């Protein structure tokens, strides 16, 4: 590996499903890591933390990150990653504080959504992907502890931009993951995600263009219906997420039981 250093991985798991497979994967990579798990799992590198939201798990992991680790990699347990070394070269630029990889969704409504959204993210920092995100530890420590937020990855990105650093959307690698498989479940997923993004906007100072575009989102999202029935559910989820935030949703709980 070149660039800054070998990253220290912090993996988040709501339960012990996928933990064994993720341990095998990280051991193959030869990286140091800790897994923050919402269930007890008998392994020296798995730390139990009662589920309160991913924002809380991130904050709780800070004390387990070696002080000499320049780069911290956040990774979700239910992903398969490859070629993450390509992300490190971006840290050769001292102005870059965050590099994140796109989600690779094999099936389901989000495949069409990311076909539209990822080209936009190449140029505009509108939302980060927490499936695989690397951040300079010195910057992370300036942001933590996190406030409750259901879009903690985007919140961290907005705070990083607020501090004057750059963010890179790295498409040379990806994090393969499983997402919703039906339009109705995608509606719920989008509802939670969008509410979290508006939470993140309210607690940070992102670029004006991001704030402007999110102000238009509840109205512009109607054009997603051109994607058919799945597009309708995505539009409805975006609208409901915005309304949840306007009605006062400020919780950081992330419940994925609806995806099963």
C-alpha cells in the first residue's frame, strides 16, 4: 500500500450476522480492525455496544482506534470490499480528509437510483456512503462525538467540508452490499435516509449548492416516477422523510428490520 498508511478498520454490525465472514475478509487483507457489534460475539476484536444508532457506535469506537493510525476506514459488516488500496492514494493530497466508495447493489430498486445519483456525486458532495468510508483520524477527532443522526456518514462529510477539507468520491473500488428488493421496502429506506440527511443539514454548514438542491428535493423528486413503480416508491419515501424531519424527527435510531 502507498499513500498515507494502512488504514485501521472500524466495522459496524447491528447483530452478529456476517461477523464471522467479515473477520475472515479483514484477516485476508492483513489490516488491523475492531468490530462494534450490537450482540455479544466471542472474539477479542469484537466489541459489544448496545444498539443506539450507528452515530453512537462511531463515537464509542474512538477509544479503540490506535493513536498512530492516520487513516480510519468505516465499513459495514454486510459488505464485500475489494481494491480499497486505491482509495489511499487520494490522501497524498493533504487537503483531502474523506474518501468514500460507491455502493454496489446487485439487485433491487436502488440499482436504477444510483445510475442517476452517482454521476451527480462525482461533482457535488450531496451524500456520502458509509459502507466504505475513509477519513483522516485527526479530522475525525475534531468532529466526534456525533449528535444523533440517521445519516451519520453524510453528517460527517458535511462537517468535514465545513472544516475546509476536500471529499473524494472514489469509483475505482466499491462495497458490494444487499439493499431493499421491493419498492415498498425502498420507500421506507428512503424515508429514514432522507430524514437523516435533513438532520445532517441542520447540524452543519455544507456547501450552499448542497443546501439549495436539498431545498428543491421534495419538489424535484417527483420526476423519479419516470423509473416506474419503484421510482414512485422512491419519490414517496423522499417526501415522507422530509415531512418526518419537518415534524421534528431528530432521532438517530436506524432500524433495518423492515429490510428482512
